C-alpha cells in the first residue's frame, strides 16, 4: 500500500540554547513532522505514513525510538548525521545557527521507486535535494517544500543566507511551498507580501504558506488569500520546530479534506501548542480543535 504521506529528511542532532536552558536532542523537519503527526493521528488507522531519513549508524537510536512509537521509518545510510546548533535570545522569532556536521544528500537514485498522496521534503540545507530529485518527486505525489533549507548554506560551521539559485525552475515542481517573511522577500525581491505570494504562484507554486511568527500566517491558494490568526500560547518555551509543525498540521488537514483556510487555522493552533514545550508537538487533535474555539 502506498503511503498517504511521506516525509523525506535528515534526522539531526540538535543543541538548543535559550536564556533558560541548554538541551541536546534529535531534531530536523523529519523528527518534528513524524512525532507531531503520530500524536495528531492518535488511534486513527485510515492514514498511512512513512518517514525516509538518512543518518549515521552511530545515531540509529533516534530511529529505534521512532519505530517503538509506531512510526514507519526507512533509513538511507549516511557517513555523518547533521549536527545543528540553534541559539535563541529573549525573542524566540530570532536565532543563530551553526552546523557542526553534514549528512549525505538525498538523490533520485537513493530514493528509489516511491509515491504518496503528499510528499514532504524536510529541507535543512541547500544541497539536501537537487533539481533532479525535485523533478522526480513532483511526479510521485503532491510535493510540499519548506524553502528554508534552500536559502542557507554552510561555510565552515556558519550558516549563511543565500538565494535559491535554481528557484525559477525548481518552483515549477513545488505544489505547496512554506516560507516566512524573510524568505519570501529573498525569493521574490518583493516587500509586499501579497504580491510576493502572487509571484510565487505565477512561477508555479499552487499553495503558498507564509508564516509570520507571532503575527499569524497567510495562505494563498487558487487566487485567494486566507489571513490566519496566531493563537496565543499559554507560555513560550521553545520555537524550534514550529514551522515544521505548521506544515505537518496543514498537510494533515488538507489530506482530511479541509480547504486551505481551515487547514491554515488548524496548523496555527497546533504550532501555538508546540511553542509551549521543547521537542515535537505532543498534544492531540482535540486539543488543537479546542484552541480554535472563540
């Protein structure tokens, strides 16, 4: 049986430094997406999910832990595991990143014959997925991409912001693109956010997810804008993985039949709950729905 959702991305070793704590833990889009979806799904049996990841043999405990939680995981061996260092100040919207180690990229040959209703790429760095991989995966399901990885490269250990060199061709293959307010300006060169969303659509993107931190988000699909509010967390503990959590919840509800606006509001509520603790979203779908109520 083909999965309904496949997420492809590296599980990372993360060091998260905030004013209150210094934590080492697994991370990466694939980590936050997989655990968050597992909690949202609860006891549902009608959604089939698979993670395709790549990490070093010495870090396989992360995969073993996932499998014990009932997550189906396929591993592509890598010489190294991605090691990220995320340093936050008092403002959780801002962070400094360093990369201590990089894993091998995903290629069309390594991925083999796969297909799903939704294929989500957990892009962390610019060379994780090349143009050939994007082209191939776009033929195998609705392709969901977070732009963040394509807009940063590692020089030494420092992460530097860059433009996506092949964006005009690459975005033709992307069905759903997640960006934040900084990334969308880099991609389009346009400061007007609505016009920037329209430009991405002209380049081929079918649904744009523009996250704005504590200011909410905007979804643009089929020529229509949906302004999504931010739902206040009970307290702010750790923003790491909030973007990945938003994408996860959005794809989950689109799979279940929500329109883009409904899915965006649900995703915003889920991301708000995730802010309240370090690690992946670990509440329930009912908790998220309750936060949506006035």
